């Protein structure tokens, strides 16, 4: 007769059949039960164990235990040793966060290298409750109160509906042996303090607390789905995508009943935390900005502009000598070629040609600077780039991302992708043509 665990896995996760699964196992009771369950159901499994070197001899004994378990069920075994404390100090993070970051980095490497379909973890209902309480204590949005998902892309958690008590009952009924992590009994960590001091009181106050909690999570997840559906509609109304920049229409945001929570939902995935500052951007002067570790939000007239922070050549001037045939950065690639004037054919939109006889090498590729001017092709006289940007209605981000091809004397040959300088155009007297082909990387 199939156990409740087995029925749940087969009925709710049928797509795991025939897939290549990697089980993250510590040797503790939950991961031993998970391994036993999936092995008994004849899934294709391999075991992965992290030795964080935090508990001396016990860490090594855990590793030996899991290796023997893999041998017993004839499963492939992967192990990785980490210098967790060194990594935590270097990254200035807690041991728990360092261990989490290290293990998931390694799991991702294993998944890609060995073509595993899914990573299987042993999280259960009590883990879900602990995570909920940690987020609640530290402060969070609705996302932090909706619990750990059973399925999150390539990560599957078959035991999530079951409590620690149910897992222990299954383990004892099937005579399973597991390793106890003595550090789990310590209360110096918040999760353990909740587990040993707070949650027992909640269960005492309500004997059906875990059932009530599961119902609450389900209700919150339903509310989150309603919000997500609403946000999807809002996104279509107020967001414009221009290359790799998202433009949020400020006038439309201000018409929402309460802009701040909408901004949170729209921007939460980009790592921002200064929500009051972000709300203040709506009425700030152009040029004001807020940063996360990965993104920047910039006020520009009637839009908030969201862009990724990338490392590029913003402050550098790159020299292009006469023999250079290629230049590339995060935004584009330029290919250079010299041809004879009688070889010129109809040029494509991504190809620009100038009179090579008028060029003094080396050339320079750089960002625009205040005071730059050029002689626009097809016009009389010179024009400041600041005026050109204004006429073309450039946003602040578009200005920052503008690159120039110049002579060493700082004469602008080409506003890359936009406009040639009249001084270097091809004429009837041109004998050699400098052909420039551009390939956009981020389009």
C-alpha cells in the first residue's frame, strides 16, 4: 500500500517520472525520508551533499553517512567541501546566508554539467512556518508571507505539505536511520529560537495550528495571485520598453489610488529597498535617482527610467588604430574595413561610411562630454550635442549611453548609430572609404 507521501508525489508531481533528479541531502531525517521516498518510487535520483566544514568531525561523519546511503541505493554521489566561514567573512554575510549561497551556486553547476532536470530539496511544513515567521519579524511584503513554493522553476519540494512530526512518523515506521545535527538544538540562531521557543507555544495555543497555518498560506497565495493579475494589467498601461530601459509613466502612476504599494509590486524584483525615496521620485526634479545593487531608477521629466547597472567603458577612451578591425563593449560591436571608393555599393542601415583620407589615426571611441559639438550631415554649421539631444528628445539615460567615434583632436566623426559629421562625409574626391558596421548586442 502506498503511503500518503508516495500518493502525494505521484498525484501532484507526475512530471517527475522519467526525469533526472538531483537530491540535496544533509543526512538529516527530512532528506533521508525524501531519498527513501523517491528511491522506493523508482525515480532516477542522484545525491548531492555539502560539507560546510562548520562542525568538525561531525561534518565529515555526515558526508560519510550520505555516501554510504548513495552506495546502498546505487545512486550517483556528489560532494563539495566549502570554506564557509572564510566566504562569509569575505562577503560580510552571516554563516547561514553564506552556506545558502554556496550550496545553490554548486547545485546550479551540477545541474548544468550533468543535465539534471530538477533539484529536489527536503523542505517541509515546519520549514515553511519558520520562514514565514522570520520574514514577518524582519518586515516584508505579501510575497514574504506566502510561503515556500512546492515548485520554483527547477527546484521541487515534495515534502512541503508535511509536518516534521509526520516525517518522523514515516521514518520510524520504515526503520530509517539518519544523522542528527547538534547545532539544530542551539537557540543562538533566529530559526532555531523560533523552532524551540516560539512555535511550541503557538501549537499549544492552537492544537490545529499547522492546519490553520496551511489554510492561511493558501489564502495569502490566492490574494497574491489577484494582485499579480492586477499588476500585469497595470504594467501594460504604464510601462514602455525601449531597448534595455523600462519607462514608467509618472502621470499614470499618480492616478493610481495609492502609488507606493504599486511601485513596490512593479519594482520589487530589482532589489530596491528605499520605497519612500522611490515614491518621492514621482515629484522630484529630473536627474534624481535611487539605486539598488543591480539597478538604477532615474526621474526624467514624465518618466521613471529603470536600467541595469553594468560595468562598461564609461570613463575610458578607447583608441582605434588603423589596423584595428573590431571594437566591442556591453552595448554594441563595431567592425572596421577599408575599401576603395569604386567598391562602394548600396549601404545597409547598420553600415556607415566616411572618407578615410580625412581621418587622422588613431581614432577614439568615448562617451559624450559637456561642450561637445559636431557638424550634422545635411545641415549648415555646427551644433552642440546637448542641443541635438534636446531636439531628439533624448532621456537622461539615453544621453549617458551615447557613444562617439572621434579623432584624436576630439573632432566628432560619428554619433554612433545616430548622425555622421559633415566634415567626414564621402565626396567625389574620396579615394578610400572607412566602412563601419555596427552590431547591437542588447537588441
